[in-house]
C-alpha cells in the first residue's frame, strides 16, 4: 500500500511539472458599452451628449500586459452602440505618427496602428479584431482562439460589414 501511495505521489509531482504557470495573465479587462438612442455624427469630435456620458476605458497597455513596459503615450477609448452600429472614439497621444502599409488586410501591427478586440461573451475565443493605421489601412479578422493557443487562430478572409 505504501508503495502504491509513493507511486501516486511521484506521478502527481511529475504531472504537475508538465503544466507550468503561464507567463501571461489571461484575464483581459472589460468595458461595458452603453446603448444610445441619439444620432451620432461620424466627425471625430465626440461632442454629442451621449459621448460626454460614456466613460473612457483605462489607458491601453501592451497585449502582453506587465511583461512589457508601460507605453510612453496614452491611448484610451469610449464606445457606444445603437440598433445598427458600433461606435468608438479614441484618444491617441502620439507625436510621431507613421505608417507604410496600404493594402487592406495587410499585417499592419508593425506600423503605428490602433487595435480593438471585440469579444462579445468574454471567453477569449471567437472574437473580432479591428486594426487601422495612419494611412487608414484596415485589417479586420475573426480570431477563433487566442494567439497563445498556436496553430491556425485567425480567419483573414473575413471582413467586418459596413
């Protein structure tokens, strides 16, 4: 009986060594996006009363969180939705904006770009990514699973309607 208990303990220790604690915390921040019934002008001003009442997100950080240094400049967003559209307005503090890529669905994260990840149910799977650079180049994709899960994670041929 003691030999069996020792064997079980030994196997438990070996198995626990196989599953190390991940380096990245997989608990992304969330934002409660309010519905609006007001007409919103797409003019970059965010001066309608509904924008005034919408809260800002926390300042953005690197996708790897605390593993990377805090950004030098601030980026934050307000978001709203109505029966037809999803709206977001961003504050982007960046004195040296640049971009080189112009083809839709190019891998533009190497340029200065703004990225939004939309995960309606918050499970970090089957979520949408929208990126846009300073040349208004759009990369939109459907992610079936997080990049950390490896393998084929994205459907690049998918386009956000509208």
